[in-house]
C-alpha cells in the first residue's frame, strides 16, 4: 500500500472541528496512540528515511514499516502494517535481534472521514496541534493526483501554509537537538 499523507500545524482543535463538521466530515473514532520507534542494526533509518514502529492504541497493536518518502511534496511512502498480539513481546523480539528503541511518541488522535480521505487531529505530547489528511492507494497507483486532492481539501479548510513532511518522531528529535 502507498500512503499519501500531508500534515499541517493548526491553531486549535475546536476551530478545525467546526470547519470539518461544516464540510460534512464524519467523526469516526478517538484514541490514544503510543508509538515505539526502533533503530536498525544494519540500516540507518534516519539516513534511509525509513521507519519501524510498534503502535499500541486503546484496542489494537500493530507493527509498521514505512519506506522512504517517494517525493518532496508530501509524505508519500510505502507502508506495510500488520496486527500483532503484544507490543512487549514484539519489542523483546526486535531487541533480541539487535534493534534498539529510539523514542516513544504519544498522542491523542481524533479521526474523521470525508469522501476517500482519512483526517486526523493530533495532540502529540511535546508538539503544537496538527492535522493530517491521507489517502491509501493500492498497487502502483499514481499518487500525484491524490496529493493534489489532499492539498485542495486543506485549502477548503483554510490551510495554505504550515505543511510539514517530517514525522512526529523527527519533529520531537529536532526539538531535543535545538
């Protein structure tokens, strides 16, 4: 699957919730997420622009690989994700074979659906509020059209700047390095 995602900093959640409601977006769920990111013993993920994480939510746990970004306009990349039984057991396996935990990213996320978009309002510990809009594409679909649709939706919501291609992990790491 190719995940086409664009993220932008927003002023506040209440204002954006009102705009999404006015647009006709449907609130779908709210959840707490904790992501544990790992460093590989053989590949420098920071250099290769890849990521490996375990995500625990209120009800589910997943392991996810994210490939390098495919262009410089959005955060478009291959994503492979599967459900797992236990974050602790998966972390233990990864650490036994040489992976190291890098950082945990915690956030409260409110999901919305609108047409074929998944929209999330993210309250990430240590960061300002963000909104992400994404479309998942199967196979070798052309992602440039999906990116354009996402930017048009941001424009409808009054957002024309403040876009961010880096992950929450990178944003938090950059704060620590300043």
